[in-house]
C-alpha cells in the first residue's frame, strides 16, 4: 500500500529534511541544486539521484560547470511508504543519502552507516 501527498506537502517534507542538515555541512555544499520530480524515467523505483562532480573529485580545473543536481522522486517515495510518518522518515533518509554523495560518500559506506 502506498501513500499519496500533494506536491506542496511533499515539497515541505523535502524542505524539512534540508533544514535538518547541520548548518556547517549545508554551507559546505557547493554548486548543487535540489529538485523534485515524480519519477526517474530510466529507473521508476529510484527514490533519489545525485548527478554531478562530488566535492572530493573536484580540483583546480573545476569551473564553469552547471550545478550538480539532487533529485528527489515523489511518486517513488510515496509508493515505498504506507504512512505519512514513514514518508517523512524516508524523505529525510533520501535527502541525506544524496547529499552524502555530493560529499563523495559512496553507497557502501552509507549502507554501513544506516543511510542506505
């Protein structure tokens, strides 16, 4: 069973998750934008996606790039959850997971830390 929330409510959940990121960490994010989409067209069950050059991979030649993107997939997350409390939790986990990729933290480490 899945849950449905409107776009405004889902955006609020993503904003709350972003607000939970410690200020020092949030300020360290560089050239990244967070987007919301219904689904990933190639992987409809994907909850979130980071696309870009992780901070740990940037060097002195990094300039002139479009912003990295973190996309949070509303319909996939709603399909994954059966209650709003579960959705709140999974949105937060997904946002933190994708931000971690921006900082160069891989999936294996995130799973070990409980952010998989």
